[in-house]
C-alpha cells in the first residue's frame, strides 16, 4: 500500500513539475525522508497526506483513489442502444486500473534503481 501511495504522489508531483527538494522543503522534511515516502519505504500519516495534497494542489482523494478502487467511468453504449454488460465492463476497468498502477509502480522502482546505480 505504501508503494502505491508513494508512486501516486510521485506521479502527481511530476505532473505539477515540482522536485523532491521543493516538496520536502515545504514539508520541512529532508529530501531523503521524502524520497523514502515516494519509494514506499515509510508509512504516511493522514496529516502528511493532507499537507502533500495542499502542496500539489490536489484533493487527498486524488492521491488515495488508487487504493479504494473508485473511478469516474460511466458505462459505454453500443450504437444499437444496448448497454455493454456492466459486470464485464467493470471487470475490464479493474484490470486496466490494476495494470496502470503496477506500471507506475514498476516505472518508479526502475527509475530509483537506475538513479542508485549512477
């Protein structure tokens, strides 16, 4: 769970083009402590989530939504007006969400490994 949250925080941080140093400074943390959070190596408190969300200008739910499985998808409709089987649709969306979360986690671990080898 910490790794998923860390990967999500990293993605959001990169989207707003902030560095780890900038975020850690605003949190009054060391960059190393913040980096461990993004790697999923430390637990994160709710108050820290709130502070990080403020810094990244997002809602806490935007950080945690990958954990609760919530999404904003609505069913697709076929041209003949019939609804795609909702159970099948939900299953496919869950598979895509899981794949995306694992891809982000893999990329963050891969980047950390390459950074450490340099």
